[in-house]
C-alpha cells in the first residue's frame, strides 16, 4: 500500500524509463518510453495498459531490498483501481464494491433471487420458464437493469477517456485494440512464454488461458441470449429451446467455459502474491469471480434439472445472479474489460 499511488507510480516510471530493460515485455513499456515526464493522465493510461503479469517485477534488479524498491505491478494496480473508482458513476458504489465485493455480490444475488421468487406465478402465460415467471415480467425487470448500468458505464468511460487525453477514435484504432484483447497479447510475456503471476519467475500461460475461457465463455452466453431474443421476437419461437438450437449450443458451451475459467482464475489469484496487486480490493475481485461462477453454474444446473421440482428455486437463483451481475457491472471488475479496451484504443492512437 502506498500513501500516494500516483506519485509513487511517477517515481517508479521515471526509474524504469531510464533502465529500459523490460522494453519488450508488454504494451506498458513502449508507451512509458515514449515520454520523459508523466502527467496523472499518462500514469492512469499506463496503469490500465498493465495486465499485472508481473514479468517485469521478477526481471527487475531494482526491487527490494534495493534502495529504489521498485514494484511496478503493485503500484500500477493501485493506480488502476483508483482510476476505476474515481471515474465510475456514482463513484461511491465502485469504492464500496471493490472493498466489500464478496459480501455485496452475495447480498445482491440473494435479494434479486427473492425478488424473482416472489414474482413467480404472476399473471401471464407460456411454457417452460415462462410458466413460472411470465415473459413480460422478465422484460419489465431486466430491461432497465440492463440499460441503466450501461448508461453509468458510458459516463465512467467518458471520464476515463478525458483523463487520458483520448482523441477521436478511428476504425484502425478499434481494430488494433480488439485484436490485442482477443488474443490476450499482453499476457503472453515479452517472448511469448506467459506470465510470472503464479509462481515467481516460473513462466506459465495458465492465466492467459483462464482469461480467454472467461471472455469467450461470456461472449457465447451473450450470443445465446441474443439468438434467443431473435428467435422469440423475429420468428415467434419461444423458449425452452432444444439442445441443438443456437441458444442452447451457445449457452451450454459458454456456461462450461465460464465455470472452468472462473474456477481457474480463483485458484490462480489465491496463489498470487498480494503485494504485487492491489491488496485492499481482493475482496471485490474474488466477489466478482464468484458472481460470474454463480451465473454460469446456476444456468447449467437449470438446464440439467429444469424438468424437476428444482425448477422454481433454480430459476430464481439464476435470474437473481444474472440481474445482480448486470446491476453491479459498472462497479465490479467487469468494468475493467471496458477500461482495458479504452486503454488499448488510446495506445493504438499513440502509435499512429
């Protein structure tokens, strides 16, 4: 923990800028070496480019007990966290989740599950899930719960973009940013050997793989929802869908990937050195991972046992977890994906 993370990041970045040993490790160092002096916005940008792979820490000759006591991954993690909290709308909700995320996630899931439990068998018609909770009730609950967090996230990203001096975005900028995110390029290490996140100077691709499982699993689950919506409104084909339908194929495969990825990330994060991260917000990080696991695991359980007496409680739990996920998105670590894309886009502009 640093009393003033932004000033400490400035001190360490100036030392790193003079050394340049880690220049090829990730996107942080070319961006750092492009400047001689660092504004607060520059340091915020560097912090959000950092993927906390920790390779630079274990390669550095100036870490403690050297008098320079460099810990670039640790200080950038604190600056990064502060940037998310300061730009979030409203900011106090982000601070609360990052410090008490596990408790807030659990309480929100429980509250939303009770809401859906109370809403079951309201007037409506349909089959399968819609016989328990009418489609109109789901739409009335989920539509504002989806749009309002998106609006809050848009405000936060606009604040972040202004802070880092972002310019007008081109298609080439977006292509570069999404290409880097899709391959998790900055988790590959300078020579493609992976991260030192798990065990000091041992290289591994595990963290990169777990992140990809979570990202692509989430995208497949989103595709399941999107194709289900198209089938419902465009073709009048209502849920439940058969196994070989697109919503089921996307949803089951995405759910399995999310379960595996979140469990893997939980394991890796528990093994990692806390002082190379932002130690005060580990509760929020574990809470977010647990929330994602609950969403995916409850969805798979609902598919497996939806024809049994467990349908109603499982449906309430799953819908409650999904609703909690949407409501907490602007304040949980889910927002980091959007901020990371913004940082990669800004870095693409720097390279022009």
